[in-house]
C-alpha cells in the first residue's frame, strides 16, 4: 500500500522546521519554505499568514520540545545515579544544541521581536519540557534517597539556563575561554549542582559521588510521628494540614508544592488529592496515620485549613503574603517542627522520610506492590526495598506478640 500523502499544512510545518534548523529563523524566507514543501508561496500565506505565524505552528504542532526532551531523558535515565543522569543529560543537550546552532541563536536573539502568542508558546513548550525532565530527575533522587532545598523542577530550570547560556556564549564569541573543552565545563557544572543541591545527602570526591545510606529506607517511628502531629497542631492550621498531607498521602515535596484547592476532592467515603505534577494520579488521604485517627473524609486537618482561608490564592499551601509557598519555605516549616526531634539513628528527621514512612505503613496494612506503585508514582522495582522494610517491621511486631503470650 502506498503511504498517505501528508497534508499541505504538515508539509509546510516540516519544511519550516528543517529550514529554521539549517539557517535560523531570520535567514529562512517564506519562499524557501514553500519551495521545500513543494507548494507556492501564496499557499503558505493562505495557511499561516506570515513567517511568525508559521513559526508558532512549528512550536505548537511539531511538539519539538517534547520530542527533543523525551529523547534526551531516555538516554540520561539509563544511568544509575543522579550524578550520571545530570552528566548525560547535559552532554546530550549540548550535542543537540550544536546540531542547530542557527535556530537556537535566532530563537533566543529574536524572541523579543516575536508576537506575544509566539513567546507564550515558547514559554509553554519549555515549561512542559522542564517538567518532563524534572519528573525523571525526581525519580533518580528518590532512588538514591537524596534530599534538597530545591525542587527537581527548580534544579532542571537552573541547569537548562546554564546550558543555553554556555552554548550561546561559546557559539557566538571568540577568545572567551574558561574551560578547556565541553567535558571540562560539564564536570564543573555537575559538581556545582551536586554540591549546591544535595550537599546534605552526598559528598563529592575527585572521582566519584559517594551516597550516604542510599539503599536504606529510613521510615520514622510512630512515637516520633505522633509528636510531630501534636507540635504541628499547636503551631497552626496550615502546619497541621501540611504534616497530615505528607504522612497521610505520601506525596513528595514537589508534588505538595503543585497542589491547588481544586485538587482536594471530598467525597462521602473518602478524601482524595488529585496529583497533576509528574505522575498524574489520585491519592486517598488516610484517616488513620501510625495508629491514630486524624478526622474523617469530611473533617480533617486539610479541610479545616482550607475552610479557614479568606484569600483567593489557588495553591493549597501559602506563605505570609498569600503567594504559593516555596520549597524553601516548606523546608523551614519542617525544620521548625522537627528541631527537637531525633530519629533512632540520632539524626534530625528529613521531609523525604514522611513519604517513606507512608509507603512502609501502606505495605504493613497489606497493600499490594502494584497498587502502591499506582498510588505513589514509584516504580515497583524500587518499592521492593520498602517491602523488605515492612517485612522487618512485621517480624518485630510478631515477635512482640509472641512474647506477650509467654
């Protein structure tokens, strides 16, 4: 069977994308695009009006950012740790940028001349690409049990800004040399991010990244969690609601930051949270946490916090000026609530341990690994470590029950 012929619009968009990559936006004429697509220039104007409307269609219809980032992440995600993930992603990003230098320079240099709808489309495309990369980075961070004051999306944004900046300077100037080659720059870049973002979780040596307890699931004991709930309740409604969401739904810090009021779904028999960041899913808010009940599906710390609000901010958690709360501000709340608490290992509890505690508790209650993977967004393979921890705790509880029978 013969292959169906592409539509005129599709041929024009494909031709424009190829020429923009070869020559840049400025040097690409509508006549050249029409010739490449094998149509006359009038047909191009009839379909798009002008070159910038055509560029808008390229950005929107070709999903160029999504395709590019999917390809980069697939290669980077094959790596075993965060350091290798960042190194591979940065390396592949520079290689990709170097394949179409004129396109990159013209888009960056001429964006101020584009109509506002083009700039909005560019911003949306970059944001979607960044969220996709951040999702994979967050999984890599979870695998290594790392923590950071920055969200994975903030880390990716900073990384991409530096990569694009380096590429623009390196490809547009002569004699501006601070690194011997790309590899030297990339090593410096990854070291900067590892030291700046994960300083409390890893240490950087000259040759490798050494993980601290990366294979250990450090869930928190019930007594500590109960003390944390009590302190949060005394501190304020938002603090109480935050701790309830962390331990009652097992969300990551980044997922909490993206929660909005409309994501709270109250039903007669259960209270759900709609997670629209990363792994999109619905998660039930547990009424019981570590042996204590914190309300019901219609009356609980989160519902009480939302009902007390007088502002119009969409975010569930806010700061003192009613803006959506930041990762650093949530970390500050967590530190204030845990400043006098210590884990059995003699360390201050980390906010990432709330999610680990929820996962272990759900397994202790009997949930299947596949179901927990759906609710948590964590792959089944990684959850085997949680399952082993849950079996260890179950064995201890069984031994305690036997001891009472003697």
